[in-house]
C-alpha cells in the first residue's frame, strides 16, 4: 500500500492552483522578479518524514520567517531576561514595518515586526563580535534548524540593502532608545542578510518541526536550541506571527505560524507537525494568499487547530486491576502529563487500606513530561509512606521515576 498523505497534499495544491489573487511584494525590487505561479506545500512529521507537493524544492528568500529563528538564537545566546529587556511580546496591531514601540519605554513591541526583529538580530552571538560575524552566526543557526547549509541570495540582499532606509529609520529609533547597541546600518545589513537566506517549502517544514519538537532537528538529531526557547518562540508566533491578521489566523487556522513577504508561511504545531507553504502573491496584510488557503484547508481537514483538544485522557488507566498473584495493579498507559497523572494518583488513592502490596505498571507509558514524572514519583512515595510494598514495572532500563 502507498500512504494516502502525498495524494491528499497533491489534491490540496490542485484546489488552490487557479487562484491568482494578491500582489507580489515590490518594495524589495528583486522580489518583483519571481514567478508568481509557484505553489508548494510540505509537511514534516516529528520523526523527520517529509511529504511535499507542488514546487516544494523551489528556492526563495526566507524574509520575515527568519524572525522567530533569530529570536530563538538570541534567547539561546543571551537568555530570556536580557532578550525581554530589549524586545516585548505584545502584538502590535500594526503593519510589519511600522515604528511599533511601547510609548512609555520605546521598547520594540515584539520580535516578529521589523523594529523588534532588527533589535533581536543584534542580540544574537557574543555582543563583542563584528556585524559580519553576527550575520554568519545567524545563517549558521538557520541552517541548523533546516538541517542543511543554506545559501544567501546575494542579489536580494543587495537589492533590499540598497533600499534599506525605512528599516534604518526603525533601527535608528531603537538605537537612540538604547535597545540596539550597534550602528543602525550594520544591524540592518545583518538583518537583511538573515532575510536573504534561501529556503524551500521543504526546508520550512523541517525548520518548523525542529521548533515544534522542542528544538531537536528531526533529520540531523541535533539539539539546536533548548526546549524552553521553543515554548517562548511558539508563544510569540501564536500571538504576533501573522502581523495584524493574527486574530483571524488563530481562530481559523490555530497553528503557531510566521509568514514572509517572499510568499512563504511556516507553521509549527507543537509535538505534531511542521508545515511549509510557498506562493508569492500577497494579501493586504503581507501574507501569501494561497498559503493562507492551504493552511486553512490543511488545519480543517486534518484537525490541526491547537484548540481542538485530543479525546479526554480517561483511557490513561488500563483495564487490568490485579496482578497474576492477586495484588492490586494500576496500569498507566499513553502519555503521562498533568491530566493523566492526576487520574493515576486518584487511582493510587483508591487502593484499599488493607492492601499492603501493590503493583504500578508503567510499561505501556509512551511519553512522560517532567510534571507527569514528578506527580507519579510523589504518588509512589506516598504509597510507601503508608507502609506499602510497591513494585514498579518499567518499560525500559533507562526509564525511571527519579
Ligand atoms: N526583509 C523584509 C523587510 O525587512 C522582511 C519583511 C517581511 O517578510 N515581512 O522588509
């Protein structure tokens, strides 16, 4: 048998092909030269399988989709407090190239709009390195997220840098308010280079899965950034990633995402999938028209909305309640997180007082987060404090509750 997923993606692409609405971005002269008919979708699973349809190997410059990754690298290099001192996390409600700063402090509102992204760029790497080296750290970081070495489109870099004045104005404002500590021209050059990295829809899907999977690249196995960084980045993508269409996007699509003016959209659904789309014509917010359509359909058809919760965790406890030798047995199964661990603890508490020996069977547990682990460990500790003999059945030698 052939898995039906590629056929589904091909149908998805065919359903959007005819739509020629929207305009190419033209404020970066070189971007007006691309073929507007290009259309692609790619989906990467947590174990690194990539499904793709359409022009999924066509290269385009990453543009604003680099912003969440620059934010991730800044968090990695400088820590949460320093980064928050320089860039906020509130949606701006303005276009991406507005002077969106907090009125009291002048702090850029968030890292997904240009003023915040140029500030974020300047926080990546050791503060003392020259600007060319900082840009190299950025391209290297983007490449690690993608799992391959990304090239830079020098023509787009030159074309955008030649028309850089609006971004220099934004950087100068951040510089004068002391949020950027380098020369505005240098920060904008590095940021523009970061935006000129060449990717495909396939790369976007892999980069998204790296974010969605806690920072580990599914192709190379490299832990690119720590897990806490991904939580922060995905949160900001959810509230600020689609410019001032963020509210519509959250309710219609419900996937943390980031779009760029060259026509890409990247979506990262925590723990489930990374998605990349590419189609150059943009709507009035600067988001790809057909990219938004692809995401809306994909999310609806595949139930990918982040608020569409999985079935209640009632099956977290297996049906068997007695061991072969007659001891009470509680079998925990599936993912152990707060809700399933709470149910297990309630079952522990229901074991009759006169049962001295109990068996806790964790062999069918699939994953356990730190909270789930702490809760079960506390339950076992309390059973023992009650004077019981607890036998723990674990799935693997390297798996423990401590
Ligand atoms: N490099 C572009 C700019 O700074 C990125 C903007 C975008 O993709 N929305 O204007």
